[in-house]
């Protein structure tokens, strides 16, 4: 098929790679413009732009698709379809209508649950037992389009980073299957019941609230691993917790219960297993505490 691809982060790269491997004619890749990165603030192309350029595919990085010139340039590609995966720009109706078979989206949830920006993190935070990928025919509403295929996977204690990598591969394979049989597929409208919205993650959410039950605190740790990283503050320093176990020990919420850095929550407690100081690499709590004591009885807020 004659395709365009639209995507930006690492999540989208496996789908682009799968389209290339399948032999589709990818005439253009659209991605978010390069952003300042690292301390030097040098512009860094997105993971999708890097992958596309490595494959010899032309890359376009418009700031918007709303102006007539950008829409005319897109229409001139004469596409069979456009594949979209975490692109990050709203597609106007003129863009949605341009490809002969429309625009197909790889969405990382079991629609209609978790429409929106952060479906993986919100599924973990909510304690959902499963999540997955939906291939959707795009329309103007927020992830409201009819579904072409669905694949499910258990969450089972995974972090957002682990789940993102897994769903990226599932989505790539599922999109490949859809494109092979697209002409004979009939899109199914999303159910009207069970709709939820996955709001963008606010960095303030990553500060741990130990007044919550331990099961909720542990979910936050997984949902914000690796970005933005769940944390607490002590002596003016931010300490990230990358992973933790749940304990049935009790105490005043936020209090350190022992020399292993067990922290009491509103219900139960957590035992951090991997932590990180600012400017340092991840480490086990014993290593942290040798250079940064947090005595038993300390109350963390």
C-alpha cells in the first residue's frame, strides 16, 4: 500500500519498522519537530524521525496541520492510507479525509476505556488487570473512531516503561495484520458504556502521598516509571522510587519503620527496592542510606 506514517516517540518506532519490513511504500513520515535535549539544549530529532531517516524515508515536521499549505502538501501524496501512532498533533478533517482508506491509529488501550493522552499510566493507576491495543479508524472526536482490531495483555505488576515496550510491539504486529486484510474489514463502533479518559500526566502527581494505601502508592511508582519518576523529599532532596514491594506492616503514614527504608502508608507499607538520588544512578536502598541516612522514625511528607 502507498502510506504515510505519523508518529513521534519510541512507542511508534516498532510500527514504522513493521511497515517497512512488510514492503509498504512509505512516501512520507510526519513527526513532531526536534526538541531541545540534555544540558546543552541541542535540538534532538524524535525517535521516529531518527528511525525514518535511517531507513531513507523523507521526514516532515510541521508545527501544525491546520494551514492550507500543509493540508495541500499532504493531499498531494495520493495515499491509500495513513498510519498514526502517538503523533501528538490533532489531525484536521482535511487530513483525515485525504487518504483513500482513511487514517488508522494505534491506540494503547482497550477502547473505549482510556481515551486520551496517557492510557498506559492511567490503566496502571486504576489497578486495571489488563490493557491492550486498539487499531482504530480515526475521526475528529478524541479516540472515538470505530475499531478494526483489538489485542489484550495482562498488566501483572509491569511498569509504564515495560508496558509501553510490550504494547508497542503488539500494536506494530496488529497494525500489520489489519493492513493485510483492510479491504475486507468492517469497523465496529466503540461501545457506549465504559468510556473513561486518560488525562495527560501532571508532574505534580509523581510526588508520593503516603496517606494513600500502599497498593495505590505502589501503583504510582510503577505508573511513573520511568517518566516522570515517583518521588518523596527529605532534607530538601528529591529521592525517586523506581520499584517497591507492598508490606502489611503498619505505622503513621509517611514514617520510616526500619533500616530497610520501609515506609508506612495510610494502609499497609511499601518497601522500596530501587531508588535514586538527584544526579546519581539507580541504587538499592542500602546503598542510598550509607551516604544519605534516613533514620527509623523519620516522617516523610
